[in-house]
């Protein structure tokens, strides 16, 4: 698509009524184009009224003529299918929805997802059936083709306000760090008049303005970049560091690979991604000792800023000559802080032999560390021989103390609260009974963050039994409510710009493996027991963040999570009625937080599987 075509890109939404019997079933959706020229993409969306959210399913396209089709699972409370058409040609003529039988849907899912079956089949047999269902069910959504970046840019620029090139304000000076002659010239030409070139460390003292925009050789500013940085400085004059989104310029001069940044934090700062591209800084002492390299100088200056003095501008203001790669940085030290005592709380109904396998694995991994393991048991039935055998064997595991919570029905939130009241440790490690360590030193690595002042809770990387990702932090707004980042990605996948391989701040982590101070847990009143099954961890993390504490996800601690293997799926059977109530409760309490996750990006997609990719249509929550 050339530049002329890109300028004609439009987005149009069409609502299609669902046929009778579609609710709760798999359907085949077919879109037909009449072949009148132009390319188009179709994004299928449905609203689940019970959850009060839009479930986005799949992209179709690109297509000039003919028919494209896919499978979608229609939520039980959905009333209509919304189709967003994006392209530079006429909207396709016809959208047809056909309800499939269970057998027909299974055959089509198997045919479309059989290439992913080896991923589901590998690894531990535990949880195998669930992995196969997840892989096949995700296959239609993962095979869709999203529009390319230039199409997104056309929509984004069309929605953005008029921008005129503005000269640098007196308080903001642009410093272009000298490099190869041609690259330096390109950067200079993108900067307003009055910029200076710095080639050696001794020249940093030539800066005179109160604020400095540092640009590396070869990096080019957007025409409105200085104006946006100046406006951001005026809005937060007490801040010391401002960063903005960026993208790349390929060998053909085309823009590609956007780098959408989260809200700045000291942990993710070490990845180097926050300081990629132009960054503004308050000038102060020590500038004359900065290194002559732009990346090193920006990182050094950003480290001097306090966490509360960091700001982000969620707009693409720099075009980079090469893709920035995340710095892995130093791994968290696998040494427990001196004197630290941890209580590991594992709620369970203790009716599965798998509980014992995971319990023994946890106990072995923390041998020699000052910990206590509390197996918090609910719904104890004196007549249940299998449960009695499981309890007797659990008590024989070294370091394990079995607690009878006297709860007739399993309530995850209340089980943790009652166990925490009997804990002796300074820190609490909340752990599901279907979680087992992969890395032996997972607890010391998590403690390296948890013992840091200002950190409220720490989460770990969790994998399914086949080695794909189950949890890499929680993104608010993803899938219309909140969802685990990176779910079903391969554990070796570095993610967008390598961000999957670095520790970072997040809005929430799962309580399947969460470490926090016992005093903080008690001050907040523990979990809200009204969230009996799920979402209690998201609610707790948001209450922790409301105190000003940070939530950290660490990639250096890895565990297996055989999800819902011992208790069953979150909302199943008698628990099914709780789903709508808990979703509504979370949405009512945290509507603004769910609308805009500060550790995500307002330009990034909210579709699971497309994290950190451009959102269609472009959105904003500035």
C-alpha cells in the first residue's frame, strides 16, 4: 500500500444480528467482497452482556475480492456481532453467520489448529486436556491477519489533532549527540533551529536551558515532538524525566515496529526501552560528567530521577534508525535477605494426589530457607477417605503445617485470610496448590524485589505444563476486563522488543504466586471475601497500588501452574453464577483503573495474543 492509498484508509462499523441458537455456540462467520478494488480487513467483536465487556475475536483480511471465513465462539449473553471494516476500498457486500453443531465445530477447530497440537501435547500429562482445548479454541483468533503498521498510522494520524511544527521553548534545549556524519545530519534536520551538537563528554557543560531533550545520532524527531515535550514539562514542572513512544525507520525509509512504552518505573527502566529515543531531562549537577553515548547518558540521567518524578507521553515522537533491544540486566540475586522469614500459604481442599506432588516440590525448593508452609484446608469431610489419606501424607512433608480453616465451602479469599492470621512470617507467599517451582531459587529472587522499600507485591512467571506461558503479569482492560499477559506464548519467546524477558512494574499479578509483606496484607484487611473464586488478586493489587506501593513482575522466578487442576475451572458447576457478580463488583469498584492501565499503553491492543501491538481502531486514554 503506497502513501497515496494509506491516506484514504477509513474505518467503518457494521452490526450483524446473530441467528437463533448462536448464543453459547461456535459459529462460522463468512465475509464476502465484491471485488471492486481496494484492500480491507475485518475485525469481529461481540459484547457479552453478562460480563459487560466486548470480546474481540479475530481479524480477517487482507482481501480484494472473494470470501474469507473464520470460527468464533459466541458468548452466552451476546446479542449481535459487530464487524469493524478497515481499508481503502468499499465495505464488503455480505456477512453471514452460521451456527455449528458441536461435532462440526470440533472438526473445524481441529483442522485449523492441528499444527499447534504438538505444543499442547508436550510436557507433563497433568492438565493435558485443558491445554488441548485452549490451543484449539485460540487457533481461530491467532490465525487472523491484522492490518500493517502503515494502515494503523493512517488511522492514528487522521484522529490526532492538527499539529504544527513548533520551535523549542526557551526552557527546552535539544541536544543531538554526535555520531556518524550522515546520521547526525539527519537528526539535526529533524530538530528545531537552535539545537547544539555534543560529541564529547566535556561538551555537556555547554547546555544552558533548564530542560534538555537528548537525541541520539540517527534518531529523528516528529515535527510536533518539541511542542509535545514542552507541553508535558509545563504540565509537570516538578518532574525530572519525560519519555515518549517511538517507532523505527527501515532501509526503505518506511516507519515500522512501534515501541509503545508503559508508565516509567525504576525496575523497567533497567531494560533500556524507556530511554530509547528522545527523552527530556531537568538539567542539574553532574551533567559535565555524562558519557558521550546517547543511550548511556539517557539511562544514567533517568536513574537519577525519583520514581514519582518520571513521566510518559503516549505519542510516537521519535523515529529510530535501528530496533532497540531490551537489556536483560543483572538477574535478581538468589540470596534471601538476612533475617527474612516467609510464610507460604497454600489454600486447598486436599482431595488430589497432585496437591502432594506440588507440595513436595515447593518444600524441596525452599529447603534451608527460613520459611513455614501452611496448607490451609477447607471443606474437611471426616468420611472422605481420599482426603484423609492426602492430609496424612501432607503432614509428613517436612516444614508443612496443616490448618483446618473450618470453612464448609472453599472460598479462596477467605482461606488465605484465615491462614494469614495464623502465619508467623514477616512476608507471605500466596501459592496455589497446583503450582510447582521450575527454578529452585524462585523465592530468593522474588524476595530481592519484595524486600525493596516501596514495593507492595511481587509476582512470578508461571508456565503451563507444556512450557507455554500462563502468567507474565496482569494487564487491565485486556479482553475487556483484565487478563494475563503473554498467555499461551512460548516460554522462549522474548516478546515485543524483548520486554517479556525483563522484570517490570505491572498493575497486578496473580495470587497463584504472590509475595508481599504480612503487615501490608493485614493493614488492607486481606482479600475481599466477596471475591470468593477469582479477581480477588486483582482487587488486592489495586488496593496495594492505591497506597502508593508498586507491584513487580519478575521473569527470574519461574514456576509451573497446572491451572485449575485441583479445584476445577474458576466458574463451573455451582460456581458459575459467581462469575457475573464478581466481574460486576470489580468493574464497579475499579472502573477508572480498568479503563486505562498505566503500565500498558493507550495505543496498544486490548486483544489477548496481540499485547503491545497497535490497537484497531487507535484509542487513547490521555
